[in-house]
C-alpha cells in the first residue's frame, strides 16, 4: 500500500525559448503554480492532507504541456488538465475526496 492514498503532482515547469526564440507551451505559463497552491490549501482545509491521505506536490516537466496545464494523481495514474479554481475544486472533491474520476478534465 502507498504511503498516501492519493499523491498528486502538478507540472509547474517553465520552458525557456529555444535557439530560434520559439517557446513550446508550458504549464508554468498557464498559472500552474498558483493553482497548485490553491489545491494544496483546499486539501488542507478539508482535512485531507497528510500520511494515509493526500499529498500535493510540484513536479518538473511532465511532458504533456501541449494538452494544457496538467496534473497526475497516483497511484491510479489519472491525468487531468484544468483552467481555473472550479476545475481544481472538481478534482479535489470528486477524485481526491470521493474517489470518482472527473471525466471532463481527463487527458
């Protein structure tokens, strides 16, 4: 059994432009850090944080940035994209609290 019921990794990577000045999409450029911080506070406020429960972490590049900012929930390996606090609320309430995958956000 995993130490956490759900271990959640938010890509917060910021990509630098390449030699031609082109920049691939990156989660860090789509408010990922602020929404990761929001998720962490939300999980704590609901009493879901800590051993045996939920852990919210930053991650470097998860290499799916073209699909929008991304987060992956383990041990299930469920990948999500999101755009705002409402989406984060759905992931926390549905998946992390109630164990139901949020199909509309799945990638």
